[in-house]
């Protein structure tokens, strides 16, 4: 079992920055890829960015050049630095961790990010 706890959300003006953190605990030896997803009101949950245990990253086109994911395997934490925020970035942001044996996805409870215009 893996537990994920997000923090760092809040209200920020357009153009501002926020840093989200995800603290993981439990059977972390099973975890490979971790990432951030978001869900805006009335919309489906969408991928923001992922990072493998080896440090390879993937970003949604909408956040490339503005968001940066990082991972500290020793501390079991993942961070999301969000710069140049836009009102369209407003959503609940969820941390996700994927295990390989057995294959399973773990989710955090989410943290609200609100960007005012």
C-alpha cells in the first residue's frame, strides 16, 4: 500500500508561481512512475506531467516551458514547480504513483490551485 499526500496549493494571480509537493509513504519499492494530474470543474482529469524513477519526464503541451517536475527518491517526494500560471491552470491537482507488481495506480486526495485573472 502507498499513501500520497499533496500540499502547496492555493490562490495566486495570473503570472504567479506555486510549488506543489507530494509526500509518499508505504511500499515505495514497487513504485516506478509518479506524476501530476489535474481536473477542472466540469472537465475530465488530465495529465500534467510524469517522471520515472530514472528521472525521465513527460509534459502536457499546455504546461511545457512553465511547469517543472522533480523527484527525490531518497525522500519519496515529488514536486511540481508551476510558473507563469494562467487562469486555465485552475484545477484540483492530484499526485499519482504507479506500481508494477502488481500493476496499480495510487492517487492522493488532491490540492486546489486557483489562478485569478
